[in-house]
């Protein structure tokens, strides 16, 4: 049991380090509107999702190439996949624990991934705070009572 806990903690450190590396590379590449979503309590396929915009398809493609190169130079595993690099409108870089979406602003506004993932997963990494101590919320917000049961009166619909 203790080994499993230690393994989970080690993976959390690895995924937060990879998240921070991605954010640093994107900031250096002049990415716009970088957003980080903590997915650890929401799914099993990734720990974090990073969204960023580029001002042109050339910049979006260059950010993906720079990120892929930096990950390889750091000695980490190569991305599981890079999709959309041909057009540069939306490039997805799958780094296993971190999934990075790089988009043109119009594409990002159209698909609005931020709205799909609730505000409870949104994080802005603060280097002065230990992110492993953060406890993500349940994601139900105003739509649940204190016991976590969905509250029908707060659904926002006109249903009785």
C-alpha cells in the first residue's frame, strides 16, 4: 500500500514538472492566453490540460515543434502524438500526463474548450506554492448540495 502511495506521489511530481515545462516553453514562444486545467480528479487519461493561442498558424506550428523538441532534449519520453500540424489551426501535443492544445484565437473561441471543462479545474501555476498540496474541488459547484448530490433547483433550466 505504501509503495502505491509513493508511486502516485512520484507521478504527481513528474506531471506537475512536465506541466511547468510546457508553460515555460509556451511563454518563451510568446503564446497568448495560456490556461492550465487540473484533470487529476476528473479523468484517467491525463493529469493536466494546457490551452494556448498563437497569433498565426506559423506560430502555432512553431510552438508545437519547440515544445516537442524541448521535451526530447530534457530526456523525457517523446510525445505520444502530435496532431494538426499540417494546417496549424489547432495542434494537439499529447505528452501522456499533459495534453497541450495550441490554437488560433478564432478556433479557440469557436470550440471554447474552457467552457467544456468547468472553472473548478482551471489553475494558474504559482511557483511559490506547492501544487501537490492542492485539493481539487468536486466540480459540481452550485449544482450540488453540501452532500454532493445534484441540486435540481440550480440546473439553470426551466424544468419544474
